[in-house]
C-alpha cells in the first residue's frame, strides 16, 4: 500500500517546480446548459442534475402539458449531449402520458357499475386539475433567488385531497392526514411508499405563499373548464 501511495504521489509531483499540465483530464463533453445555475432535481434530492431557467416564456413553450401552470423560474433537467433524448420537453411528455394513464385507469373503475368506487376524477375538472398541479410542480420545482429547488407546498397537497373528495381525510383547521409532516416522513408524498429526503412538503409561508396563490387562481380558472375525460384510446 505504501509503495502504491508513493507511486501515485510521484505522478503528480511538480516537474522542475512547475505544476503538472492537467488539461488532458478536462471533460471533453459538457452539458449544453453548463452556463446556467445548477439546482437539485427533485427538490431535496441531493443531486445537482437540473438547471434553473430564467426565461419562463421560453420554457413554457417547451412544456405543452405543464407550461400553463409552470409560471415561475423552474428547475428542469439539464440538456446533455450524452443523453440527447432527455430534457424538459421529454419529461413534460412523460408526465402527460402518466397523467393520462392515471385518469383512464381511475375513470374506468368509476364507470364500472360492478365496482363500488367513489367518483373523484369523473365528477368535475377540479380533481384532475389538482393532480396535474402535483405532477408538474413536483417535477419542475420552483427555483428561489439562491437557485435552490423548492419542494411542493402543504397547500398543494391539501388542495389535492380536498378537490378529489377525500372528505374523511380533510378535517377543518387541519391538514389531511397524508399531508402531515410525520405521515409524509413515514410513507412519502401522497402515501407513495417511498419516503426520503426528496419526499417532503414545504410549510413556510414565505416559500409557499406564491404557490398557494397560484393554486387558488388555477382553481378559479378551472371551475368552468371542460372535464378531463379520456377514452381507452386516449
């Protein structure tokens, strides 16, 4: 071990008092977004694999599914030549397909008279809109002024369970049980069964105030919107 250590040290010893030329060790391939500030994706995930996008209008144009509700400076997957088929646009498309699959499966159960399933997604636009908010805001988290990715807010979780008719979970003056910190820490977001650092909700009024206002504004806009109904063909 000592011999290997001396050999390794010799490789990096200055020659003639000059530092070694390390240019050959520089990466030959870098992200297309290397000039943008890095951010954690997902929020609190511990991995700086995203970048904060300042041009909100340009970002919205790349997000056909989430663009209308991602109205803020967001953290998105960094573009990289090693993974040319993955970026904000591709992630948005994947979320759209996931959203559709969830609705189709749930609405099929709700329309089956042989099943005793409560209507949540078929009774109006509020529940599908709340699900869309959750998917988009969690996967494209907001960047704060310090380029820190912000987690979903408790108000977003509460809005989902309220708008989807989970009346037994929503008590006055209290968060629905799945949105409470101890429950999220134990079971993950929305009882996903995958708890972890990235499975947290924000409860700071300073952090979440703008998102809470956005939820309310979207609720008002969606009140008279057409229902999200999909056939088996999508």
